[in-house]
C-alpha cells in the first residue's frame, strides 16, 4: 500500500510535533510505502532540518505555511466572479448569516460552532464544503489563489457577509482592521488550496491519506479526496480546535469568532469526510464527537510507548526501599506538588519512616519558581532528621533530577520507590503514569484527564486536591506489600497490552487495511491508445505486500468517453527518493 | 494555569451553601466567559483549569460542554466591546531620516564640483557625481517609508517580481538634464557639439531641476511616512471599507499636494541659487510622477507604475526621434507636432505634457488603489 502521510509542523521536521510517533509508525509499517506531505510552520523549523527518514519513505514534499510565495496569478473576470461567489459563501457560513438563495434562513443559529453539535443544520456544513471545494477547484484551474485571497475583493466580500442580516453579533461588530486580520488569517489557512499536490503524480497516486493531526493538515487530505477520491483518515492526539481556542492570540471578538467558526467548520468537514477518525484518548474522542464526528467512525488508538527501557525494572519487582513514595514528572503548578507535600505530612503521621522522592526538572521559569516554593514548603513541613545524635541528618523529602549518577533513567526513578504518586490537577494523557505501570509499580493518582482511562482498575485513584484521601491511599498501599505487588503486576500487564508502540502500530495497520478494503480508490487505467485496460489493478493491490513496483507503466490518455470520472495515471515505478 | 487559587472548588462552594454554584463558577472564570466567542471556547478554558466531566456533574451537567453552554448563555454581553487601542505609528528612525538627505547632498556636491571644474576634470566630476547620486538614491530607497521591503511597511508584500522601472526613471531624469537643449538643437539642425556642462552653452545643461528632485527625496519620504501613519489611524477608527475610502481620499490628495508644494519650493530655491530659470513645470510634473509611482510601488502595486513610466519615457523618446527622423527625405511632416508645441510653449512643453499626463493618470489610479483597506493591511507577522 502507498500511504500519504499529511503533517503540519510535524514529521519529518526535527522540531515537529508528534514526529516520534510518526517515525515509529513509518518504521513499524515497513511493508508499506509512505509519501510524506509536510507543511512547515516556521522558517526556524525548516532550518533545523529533518529527522533521518525510514527507507520506506518514498518521497517527501514540503510546503511552507509561514511564507506567502507570490504567485503571478491574475484572475480573469469570470474567475473573479466565481471567486467572489465562493468566498462570499464561505464568509456567509462563518458569519452565521444566510448566504445564497438556496439555503434556508439560518438566523436562529446563535453561533456557527455552537450550532455544530447535535442537530446542526446540514445545509450549513454543505455550504461550507461547497465553498471550500469551489475555491479549491478555482485554485487548481488558475494555479493559485493567494493573490485573490489577499485582494480587496476578498475584504469587501467579508465585509458584506459580516453586515448581512442574520450575521451573528460578534461578526456584525467587525471593523476594518478586523476584516483585514480575518482575510489574512483565512489566506494563511487556505494556503494548502494553492499547492500542486493534488495532481495524478502527487496525492493522486496514494491509496490512503493519513492526516497526522486535524485542522490544516487534514485540508490537503480533504482536497485529495475531493479531486481523486483517495480515502482520508484523521488521527488526533490533541484536538486541533481545542488547541486553537487555547492558543488563539488576543484579538477582537470579531476576529476570534470568525476564525473559530472556520476552524470548527473545517474540523467538522474533516470528520465528516474521513473514513476513520482516531482519538488518542476519551477526552479527545468527546471533543471529536462534539464537533460532529460520527460515532461509528471513531476509534481510540492509545499512544504507544517504548516498553523496553522499563522491562528490567518491570520484571524484577523488588524495590529499593519499601517505605518510599516517588513522584516523577515536570515540575509545574498544574502538578499540585503542594497537595502532595501536605498529603505526605499526613502519611508521616501514620508511617513515620516514609520518605518522598520528587524527581523532575522544572518546566520553564514558572516551574522553577514553583519548585522553589515547594522546596521551602518541604523544609517548613519536615525538619531534617538523622539516625542518631552523631549522624548528619537530611530531609525526608528529596528533590532530584533524572540524569544524575543516582537516577540515570526514568525507570530507575520509578524503581527507587514502592509507590508512584501522581497529584496533578490538570493532566492530558499521563505519560508518567504509563511509565510507572510499565515498571510494575503500584500507583496512587488523582482523578484528572485520562488517568482513570489509563489506569483502569490497576491502581488507586483519589479526587484531585484532596491531600487526606491521597495520604490514606498511600498508607494503605505502604502497609500492604502483597496488594502492591498484585496491583503492580496488573498495571504492567495492562500497559503492555494497551500502551506499547506495537499495539499502536498494529492498530493503525488494521485501520489502514479496513479503509482500503472498504473504500478502495477506483482508478481507471488506460493503455497507450486510450482504451481502458481490464485487470490492470491486480487483486494483490489490496493485500499488504509490495506491489507498486510490479504495475505496468501506463500513460493516462485523455480519451475514454464512457468513463464517468477522470482517468488517473497508474502508479508508476518507484523513483528515487526526493530530497531525502 | 498560573493561578491555582482560582481553580474551582465545587465542594467548598456547596459547603458554604451557595444557592447557585454555576454563578460562583462564572464569577471565578468571568474573564473567560466575557472573552469567549462560543461555548466551546469556555469548555476549552474550563478544561485547562482542571474541570472535568466529573466536576461538571456536581453542577448538575452531563459534561463540560453543557456546563460551558449554560455559562455562555448566562453571561451578560451588554457592554460594547471597547475600541481597540490605536496602533503604534510607524517609527521615525534616524537611519532612513538621514539617508533620505543623502541624494540631495550628493547631488549638490556634484553640481558644485561640475561648476568649479573645467575640461577633463569636469567630465570626471560629472561621472563621479552621477554615480554618487545613484548610490545615495539606492540607500535612500532601501529603508524607511519609501522602501519596498521595509518591515514597517504596510500593504501586501510584493514578491521578487517588480516592473523594471529603474532604466525608465533614469531616462526621464536624463531628459530633464539634457533633453530640452537637445530638442532645441535638433529643431535648429544640430546638435553640433557635445554638452559642455554649463547652462549657457550651445547644448545647455539644466541642473537645477535635477538637484531639486534629488533634494525632494526627503520631503517625499516624510510625506509617505505621514500618509502611512495617518492611514493606520484611519484604518483603526473606521467602521467600514467605504468610510475608510472616504477618509483616505482627502488624505491622499492632501499628502500629494504637500509634496508638490515642497517640490515647488525646492525648485524655486535651486533655480535661484544656480541662476537657472524655467524648466520648473516639467520638473514638477516629473517629481509628481515619480512620487506617485514610488508610493504605489511601496504599497505593493508594481504593475501600473512600471507601465506608466515606460509609456512616459517612450513618449519623450518618440518626440525626440520624430525630430531627427523628419530630416530624412519625405518624412518632414513627422516633426510638425513637436515643432508646433515647441514654438508655441517652448521646448519644456514636451516633457511637461508627457509627465503631466502620466502623473494625472497615476493620480487617478492611486486614488483608486490606495483608498482600499487591503493596501494598508499590516504586513505579515514575523516568521
């Protein structure tokens, strides 16, 4: 199979998000070929270069999102009219106002994204899709839309949409700088429309598009699906829409409202068109459902972790000190170490010999300040203590970092204690917890983020910000070594079952096969004379073996009047890797 | 996440017996609620503060989304959104302010050198002066409000493509320097000698307009700076695109008039100092043309200036060529239009007419293009 991997600011760039996951996926599925289509996010990212590519990466095509390459495209009158029509439709959908005559009055919809949930008017989504694909077709025919999207006509169209009756409140208040800002952002977001990736020698040759994140990365996949019928699959380990809300720059409400509407519509369209949408955890899945993803398309594929570094510790469950609690992670306020220290004070009342090791480096300046605060608190709560009158004492709470001679690796940190504690108040996917599980440690964690989902029944969970409950759980485990061992073994088994790289890759492999079997790309292969070639796509095409090199080199001719769709060039023999 | 004290504590609210826990929650997250443009934004914000579906259950909601929806619906949004702060005006920087004075100073030095020397040294002085002025001009146009690539520059960023305007500009300036004398000589049957570099020879050199044009770089930069600053303020304060266009038109014409006034004053001054009179109308027209062309170019419209400058230079060249061509047998009629013009209004009328018409055309074009908001859009953010 040939898979088009679509990324935005990610793999194969060294500083990309999720590059580790993508790299493991590509290397893990060595029997398939990957074409990587990467959108870079900044000049800095491009300068840093790529990670070493796996040999089954056939080609890498990149396009910058941060730079406007000037196209010399000047639209003719007819193209201009079409542009205004489509862009006006797009703007009308974003403003929540009624657009063309065909659409019913949608004045009751309070906000574009708010209306997405539940019984959202499908006509709105259709209008957005029509406008988007209309613009994409125009960009494909004219060779680029960057100039048009930045032109006065675009700003004027936006203004008309914002002032139209039925436009929602924030849009109506848009002033001229807001309109310009929205136009600039939309131009940026729609840059994938002007790329030349959708031809028969680009995304047209792949069997499946896999967008490594939602949002902009899924846009090329949507267009490829529109132009050549390549099935799309979207994987989200963090919801792009949610990231957009959290990271949105401080702008006037009109700008934020229109851009949020665009991102929401784009996400909904991607979920709608994708064959399968995968989520990294239940939380992501809930957001996807909320944004309109069909429940039947959703699959949860947990992030995979490399279990090997933890094997040694996990297989030998005897710990250094049965009276030590360990906390591992990046020190920052969201981890609520203050609660942990108070809980530890409670634990000390019941088990005076207990020690607490806090292992981790501060995250950023805020984390450093927080770490200082925690050190002070620990010194106040727990006086230094010594074994006898002639020995030097030390504090029962120690702050350490990984990488020293005592704790060379994360696994050693977990190994040094009997119980691993997680005291966060905010958490996404708790990587530290999975590490502790892989080490076969009994854990006590707070009920935040995906903790319950990850731990299942193999550890104790207490409410967040409840030091007494945390302390009671810790004491219960400290006093019961057999329970600790049972929970640790169960946790390790669970983690090996669910959170390893192998299961992650296997899950994606299964999904790939499922998609290709359910939605194969129907390519009509033509011979030199332009007549259709029967049996040109062998049955093995849908079997996961290398078959691409065996296909005959065929020219796509323009003829074939009886063919409904556009004939597509057969996959050509493997050329040398581009730029790799 | 910076302030953990603000994190919600639903347990404590119920302990204190709050009748409406959501209200207390909204009070705690009032910034988030007032800022939000839709319920999902509140949901994202609440989650970032550690509120989960299990917390939401204590507010009698199924999940965070429905809690956020209630909060979004209940938040009062009657206050008008405050006007955004006026944008920072483009900075006046010493480097461009000084570099715009460079062409004028170099040109003055070159004219002085040409006046003080004779023979071979004069030729050298003229060549060196021309080179120095060209380099000075390059420096002046590289930074500041007249630059095409300045970071502070408004408008869409033009790409590498640009109309080739430099040769035509050079030709127009050269014509101002030598053209009138050449035309007069040509009509009289000459020219018999090369120009000597003096204003009173048989092929006179009119240096005053060129000096005035070089000096006018500074007022041009300042008026362009003024236009940018004012346009930015107008952009922030206008409600619609029509308002903005209506506000920009007088501003644009005022700026143009200001530049013309400054140029006229410089022309009078230079004429008085160098003892040359006349030729001010054509220099004024040329100055206006070049100013408008540069203004359009800096705002990203490179096509029209290139076309108009080319056409103007061509018109002047055709005027000259027609006079020379009329000497061929049977083509005597070719010189008639130029001859009529010159005998009626003098030799300066040819460039005045050409540049004036071109400047007028560009002025009309400018009032159409630069009154658009998209021409004054802030440039792309840093990479």
